[in-house]
């Protein structure tokens, strides 16, 4: 219900003033991108209460703000009705139940506004009497809370003193134990001193023995020296053992073998020098041809991304509009945020064939100046060499590989694709169920996207948008930062475990979910359709965490997109 239509300016000011600051800041932080459109250059946690009031009041017609205010009013009215029902069940009469329920709610200082929003008609006299009663009841409740807080503080002090006493007793016990240990150590120390004295005596005996060994060694060395001198004094001629002719023949044979080996080595060195010169000439030619000084801009190991992302989104939007896609709604915001996170990651994109072909056409027309792109179909006769040549010798930015998924060669081909990070490689498959028979670990090496919820991508499209060329630069993707808030990562992992993923899915995908918007992106374009189309399970019925996230009490900007995705 749109409650804002019923509010006067004064009513709106009252609502903006009573909404708790923590709820507003949580909403702004969760949907940071929308917040910065309204208040660029500011962070939600640094806002003062006056600045928050100004944002809500001045931008109340913006869907980002109006949806939040309407949800807040709806929740407060539900709380009052729920409280009223509970008190009736406790046997409290109607009038007292109304007074207590309103006293406990933030509408307690503007009772007429509550009845106006709840669409309940009552007389002015009733409102006056009820307002006085609620005001008095609220005062009593406030005083009761102060007394309760004082009692809790006293209980806390008593508990702390009790803990201190326990700690003192425990510390005293530990010190007594330590004293006993010290006494034992003192006894052990006396024993160690005795053992050391005995070892010192053994050491003195060993030194004496070593000295005797050294003297004996010196005597033996002198004996060996004398024997060597006597041996050298003995004279003999080689001719006494072989003839002079045999001796000369052996010398000539050794010389010939030596010179032959030297000649072969010289020839081998000359050949290597010639090869080296040829390689240097070829390398110089290649460097001049491809400008190797700037080769980093074409380095296959670095992914590329548009130099100006706003320019890319503008031309990409034009192409999407030309195929009939609405680019001015919440669905598009999630679509572009998710696509931006996977397109320029350097990993292949895993997508169904029809949407994949259309995506390749749109991307090529946006980035490369033509909607025409290169593709290869994998069959039993396709070799790794064929695929390698396709990747190496195609200069196109966008490449499509069909039928690899389901060929049984996924783990053989994927490492080859990952080494070409400077290209956007789109892997297409015909049937969703094919992915069920692949190991889930394959998701570590690809970026999966499911566009079954976007009907325009499911049919053959023709573009009437003029082609554009977007300048791109190499970049290093951000390293995962463990300092990010873990609440969104934990929720995503809990939902995925209920779908059968054994390990933490954020670790497998190498992602960090830094805000609520990116969590909703992953749910809409990855996890929920993967569960529905690949695993063939009902996501909503099989996940209590998802049910809690989408419960009536929860308030978040993209809730209607998720509900539509789940057909709820």
C-alpha cells in the first residue's frame, strides 16, 4: 500500500523524524549505489540525524526512499495489530489492549495519524481521550523501563563482583599451585646441578683422551710422509714396461682423439652462435612489428576492462534498448551490476546457447565496432591444437565456444581458456540439466549467468544500434579482502548449502559479497536459477534461510525482483 499518498507535509515530517537512525543507515549502506545517486560523496555511517531527515523528506518520491518509508509504516502497523491480538488472548479488554499496544509503539505521540493510516474512523472525542491515556501509559512504560534498566545494572554489578571474587579465588588457587610447582622445580634444579658436575668430569676425561688421539694422528702423518718421500726417490722409465713404438702410438692416438673432440665442439659452438644470431634477428623483427615495449597492453595474462565504464554502460544500454529490454527498472540495475562483475574478470562466461549468442552479439557491437563475432563448435574431431590456434590467431575481443560443455573434455580444455584472459570467452550449452552431471568445482574456473528471467535474450535478436569501439586497458582484478562484512557472505553460503553445495560457495567462486545489492545479483542471476534449472529443486521450498530473507518482516529494495524470479 502507498501510505505516502495519505500523508500531509506535517505527517511526512513526523514519519521522517520517528524512523530509527539505525534502520535508515542500514538501508543506505545495503544499497550503497542508490544512496550515492541521491547523496554523492557521503558515507551513510557519517550522516547526522538532520542530514538523514533532509534526505528522506526531500527525496520521498524517489522509489528508493518511498519503498523504504512505506515498508516501515506497514511494519509498525503490523506490530500494533499483533500486540493488540496478543493482549486480547491474555484476557485484557479491548480498550486497555489498544492503549497498551499504542503506548509501546512509536506512533504513541501521534495517535490520529495511526488511525488515519490504518483507515479506521473514530470520533475526535475518542481520539482526545485515547491520546491522553496513551501518553500517560507511555510515561509509565518509560519509567518502568528506567527502573528495569537500573535493576539490570545492579544485577550486572553484582554479577561482575561475583565474577571478580571467583577470579580472585581462581587466581589464588593458581598461585598456590605455581608455588608448589616452584618447590618441585627447586628439587629438580638440585638434581640437575649434580648431573652437570658429573658431565663436567666426563668432559675432562674425554678431553684427555682426544689429546692422546691427536698425538697418535701426528705420529701416523709423519710415518706416511716418510714413506711418500722414499716412494718418490725410486726412479723408473716407461720403456721398462712397454716399447717406445707402442708408447708413441698411444700418445698419437690420444692427441688425435683430443683434437677431434675439440673440432666437434668448435663446430657445435659455431652452429649455436649462428642460431643465436638468427633468433636475435627474428626477435628484433617481432619486437618492431608488435611494439613489445608496450606488449603489456596485449598481455594474455591480464584481463581488460573499459577505460571509461560509464561510456561502456551508455553504449551497452543503447544496444539493449534496441532489442526491447527495459533499462530503467530495478531488474536492469541488478543485471548490469552482475554482468560488470563477470565480463571483465578474465574467466570464461558460462551461459545457455541462445542468450549466450545474443550477449556475444551485443558485446561485440558495443566494444569491437561490429556485431559479428568468431565462434568454434567442439566435436569429437576437434583437437586441443585446433582450439589453441582459434584462441591465438583470432584477434576478436569476443569469442564463442559451443558444445564444449557436455563433451566430456571440459577439464581438458578449461586450463587452455583460462590462459587467454585478455579475451571475453563465452561458453554455451544447450540443456541446463547438462551442468548437473559436471562436478560443481567447475564453477571455480568459469562465471555462470542464467538469463532465463530475461525473455528478450531467449529469442534471436537483431540490432539496429550503430556499432561502437570502447578503449580498454589491462588491469589486475581486486584481491579478496577478508575485512569485508561477512553477513552477506554467510547468508549466501547458508542458502547454497541447503541446495547441496558442500563447501562455502563464496570461496569456490572467489568472490566477496560487500553489500546487499550484490547478494541480490547473485541470487537472481546465479544461485536461484541454478537450483531451479540445473538441480531441479524449488529454491524457496528447499531453503529456510531464503524464506527468512524474503519474509514479510524483511525490508529491502530488490525484494520484488527476487519474488518475481521465484514466481511468488
